[in-house]
C-alpha cells in the first residue's frame, strides 16, 4: 500500500503529517528522500517566481529614475521671475508678514513708534507684583520661556522678557487707537471687574466682565438679529476663566482672526494669543498696573490721531485722505 502524504502549504517547510504503511510499503528513508526532493522543487519554483517579479519591476524603476533625472536638469532648476503683486491683490490675499514688509509704511515697521519702552520701568512692574506666578506644580510647559526661576515653590517671571513683550503689545494698541479702532477689554475676575469697566470707559473703549456667552463673536447674526461691528482688538486681563479653563473668547477671536493681547500667567497657555504678556493675572495691583499701561498707550494713539486731524484741517492744500507725518514726542 502506498503511503498517503500530506504536505503543508508553506514553501520553506514540507513534512509528512499522516501515512499508513503495509508490509510492502516504502522504507522510512525512501519516504524522507522523496519528501525532501519535493521540498526542493517547491523552493525552486518559488525562486523562479521571485526572479520573474524582479525582472518585471526593473523597467518601472528605470523609468522612474529617468523621470527624476529629467527634473534635476539645469534647465528645470532655473528660478522663475516673480511678478510684483498689485495693491488690490495684496489687500484681498492673505500672505505672511515678511512678504508684506516692503509694502508697509515706515510707521508700521517701527517697533516702538510711540516710545512705550521708555514709559515702562521694571521697578514699577516689580512693585505691582507682576513677577509673581503660580506654584511650580501648575506650570504650563509653554510658559517656561518666560520664567526667571522659582522661589519657595512659586514661579518667578523674568521682567526683562515681560517688558519686551509688553512694549510690543502697547505699541499695537496705540496703533489701533491712532486709527480709530475699537478695543474690547475682557476679564472674568469679579474682584477687578468694576475697575476694568471704569478704566475702559475712561479710555472711550468697551469692556466685557460678565459670563461669556458662546457665539458672541462667531454667531452674531443669530444672537443680535443683525450684523454688528466686531472689535478691532481684544485685551484679556486673564486668559483663564474662574475654573482655570481657557476663556472661550480666546478661541472665538482666533476663529474670527481678531488680534488679541493677553496677560498670560504661568499656569496658562499662550497659544491663540497674538501678543502674549507673561505676568501675574491674579493680583489687583498687577491688574491696575496693566490697565494704566493700556490707558497710556490708547491715549497716546488717540492724541496722535487728533494732532494729525488738526494738521490736516489747517493745511488746505494737502488732501485730507493723504497721511500726514507727525512727531510722537510732542504728545
């Protein structure tokens, strides 16, 4: 009786799994040689199949290499001529600020046009407790760049860095005020809401110190029934709510591409803030100091605008729509 042989399907393995032999059947050695020969045949067949697939892929690889070589020729690597965009295209398009720098006026290119750096003093910031942060255990990883160190388990801000970022933010607010923009001051701290409302009203600007209703900036048509004018800039005296969560107005302002100025404490996230100011956002003395600085920047921009309008009215030959140069030191 001939043996019944079952060979497994793997190409690298062939074994005799079941057989029955009679007295006239083959010896075990002959069966072993037969099975091993069958294994070699299967391996040879698989090797031929691999060679065929390799030969089939070679023309495609050669074609791809030739196409890459065609793109790397010197004729294709020549730099094309860039056309200068017109003012209409620049006004409609969204481009990076470095690309717009040649088309921006000299006043906007000056980082400290309103001389706010001379107005800020580190001693005043220290007396207002701007350098105090939260406990080291609540530190946000995105705020490590603004820290000087830690003292008794509390984060300490580097006032040099705070002064640098506050100078940029104050000049930005002065530019907004100089152009007649609308600034909204937002805070969720109940202890400072009355002070923020009063000082914002004295500046001729607006404030929001109550609970923020979702969609105030992104869903104005449904909430107010008609289109309303959105603020040109938003100032956050604290980017966190009373439950230490990100203020919903920060995300809405980012969605509506409204520039923001925010006091960012050590436990807050500076993302989505256009002009972050690292510093203490809990102390009443610090909030009063911030509002005084913001008021000074807004008033400087407003006084400069009034001086430009008076100069334009006096000069009858110069058209009113053309910009008039002014000296900021006189204000």
